[in-house]
C-alpha cells in the first residue's frame, strides 16, 4: 500500500501549504493512470512527467504504465530514439500488453532482433491480444526468421483461429482462405467461404460504424463488428485434430 506524502511548505510561497504535495500518492497515481489510458498522443503524458520530480516518479510507476494506451507510445519512425525505446521497454516491463506487442513488432521487423521481438509478441498473445496472435500466425505461415522448413502451418491456423475468435478481421479472413484451400487444416470450402463473407461484412460494418463515415446505418445495419465469430470455430478445431 502506498504511503501518504507528508505535507510540506512550498518553497515559492513561504508560510503557505502546497496542496498538491498533501495529496496521497495513490490518488495522484490513479489520476495519472486515467491520463495514460486516455492520452491521444505521447506528449499528453510526457508533458506531465516533466512537470516536477514527484509526477515523474509516480508517472513511471508500473501501475500507471501498465494502463497506458497505445497512443501514449505511438512514436513516429522519424522521432524514434534510444529514449523512446527505453520508455516503450519500461511500459512493456510493467506488463502493458500493447507495449509488448508494439515493441515486439519493432524489434522483430525493424531492429531484426527476432528472438526478443517474438518473445514480446508471445507475451502479448498470452494475454489474448488479437493483433499479437495474428502476427505470430503470419510468422508461422511464412517461417519468418528461419528457413522454409521452420513453417508450422497447423500452429498458424490455430493462432489465426484464436485471433479470429477475439474479433480480428484479418485473422478471420486468413482463416477462411486456409479452410477454403486446405492450407494447414482439413479443407472445408463451405466454411471457408462463410468465414470470408463474414470477414468482409465485419470490415464493412467497422467502416460504417465510424462517426465520420457520413452514412446512417441504423435503419439497415445491425451487425456488431466486435462480436466474436463463435459459430464455425468448432469446425476449425475438428479439422485441426
């Protein structure tokens, strides 16, 4: 349990209480956690960290960084630096699933540190992170980081099925192609085509559900783009056995 900071005097205004310093650490960290989870860009969070020593220390606590949204560390390639790498690693070490996935992708594909990158993506996948599961599936299909003999099509299909169940559209489409072509799984053309149609419908629904799409879909579109495709997954599992 975090201790309550002692009340002390502000050096700028002698004789007056600094009410910020009288706030307990757990309350400040709760506020910082809300900020990190809702930040729209890295500067929203970083600017707070550089305000004072106390905010910097509490802002880098694992309880705060574990809640940080993907936009908090969405650093453009032209702004990439060692400090950006360190910040992303601190977030990943704090258990932030998005940070694990992002840093894993960067290390695997950009920094060519395939072992560390795959390990970080696997850490995110264990927490049911759909993009990480799909990325690992693609790696299994392609034998990324190894030779053609390192491909594991059945593992790729299994990872794709898990990502599709969690609502990942590209994984659902890839799974449809695998079933339709008998790639890494027993061929089932009807189910494969059904998954492909379902993926296209979900993609359309996701586009039309955006506020700036300019289309009123309430009268005719009732598809939930985030609902997991529970039907048909039994077919995939049976085909893998």
